[in-house]
């Protein structure tokens, strides 16, 4: 977490992460080239680049879309989430190389501008077999470009979290466009049962992961009912880990109840940065630390420590006979509330 914009905070974790990405890209391209030379000795260099970068970008896209649901299912995948934007930008670069070589090879030999030719050379939009699949790829690549160009927090702050998040959720639109681009391209060029099967398996993998994570999240998001005092039962004290939290849904909102230093405090579960789940984070150095990108908040008042200015809503917590209760009425963001004290036996 930083209060000034810098290009990249090159800490040790990011260096290792990016080195692994680059090494994996190099090994994949090397393996692809060697395999292609063995299976198709007459393949041209341009075709080699197009196929290698296209398949690599598609594989990276599946990895990127897997990270989110995997983190919801198992916290051990969270380290992959911290620097997912680096992987996304790398994927765009690979996809852009694929796009540039494709346009140059198939649309630069005539007297029409290559980019115009992409849209004008084939307009059989009413034909499934001859559908202009390259248009779909171009549109998908455009979305990836917008996401890569706005990946820095400068754009998040200036575009606003809601607009920025909406823009980056278009990755699923781009994924659909790319799947259709590849599928229709295979049908028109080199029909292959193996390639279609792999593509279908990838789509089922992504869909299945998201549905699994969604069902798990829905089961945990059941609304708690109020008792006669207007409180909701969070659970037993022993269910809340030290320096951790449990979450509860009240009035359609998720609230995180944290246990720390013999006290209990509750704040909104939604981080102000990218709506990250604060309840899945831990208290580090006295601050609730978002597991996504490290934004921090004081548990008793929901305020970020100076010089940061982010604030979240706070709630009252009650402890009775080892049972934890929550008042579902939120206080304005940044309001100090006295923690519930855990009495030692």
C-alpha cells in the first residue's frame, strides 16, 4: 500500500513472480517451436509465431481467469492474486504479437489499409462456417488493451472504482470473443477434434470453477435473522481466529468481525480499493490488512492509518457467555466504536 504513484514497487515477491512468468513464457515458446519443427518441418516463421503466441495467450488467459475462483475456494492461491495484473499485461503483450503478425501476414499484401482489411475482407456475418472470426479476435484484443493500459492504480483512482471495475470485468466479454474467434478459426482453417476438445475442456474448466466458487459463496452469504434485541448471532467466540475474522451478512451487506489483542471489532467487509474481502485478511501491525493488495484499516474506527484517507463503516459488537453478537446498524465510515472486551478466565 502506498500513498504516491510509482511505476512498479519492485519488492522481492514481485521480482520472483515476474521472473517465473518470463521463464514460463520462454519455456512454452521454446517447447512449441521444437514440437512444431518436428511435426511440421515446412512451417514458415510467421505461421510459427502466430500459432505459438496465439496458443500461449489463450493458455495464459485461462490461468488468469482461474485465479479468482481458486482464491475463493482455497486461500493458498492468494499469492497468485496479488500480482495478477502483471500476468494480465504479459498476456496482452503476447496476444498483441499474435495479432500484429496475423494482420501483417493475411492483410498487408493488398492496396487496402491492413486494419481496414480486417473488417472489410470478409463480411459474411450471416454465415456460421465463413463468419469473419478475425473481427472477434480484434475486438477481444481491444478490450485486453484497455485493461492493460488502465492496470495501474492511477487509473483506478481517477476513473473511480465502479467504472474501473466494470471495465476490467469485461475480461469475460473478451474471453467469450476469443473462444469464438479460435473456434470459428479452427472450423474454417484446420478442423481438429483435438483442438476443439481442448478448447471445450478449457471453457468447462473456467465455467465450473466460477460456478463452484459462486455456490460456496452463496452458501456463506445467507442472511442472519435478528434476535429480540435486534442483534444477530455471529457465532461462538472460539470460531473467530486470533488476528482474523468471520463474516456475516446483515441487511444485504457483509460485515467482518475481527478478534485481536483480547478485543472484538466489526467493520464493513468491502475494501475501498477494489472491493476486496477484508474479512479474509488478517490484522497486521494492529491494522486489518486486505488480502488482495494490502490496504489497511484500524479495526475500531475503520480508518486507514495516516497519510491514507480511506474509511469503511463500523458496527457494534456484543460478547455474552462466549457468544458473539452484532448490531446490524452501521455507523458512518470512520466512526470510532468501543471494542467488545474478551475477559480472561
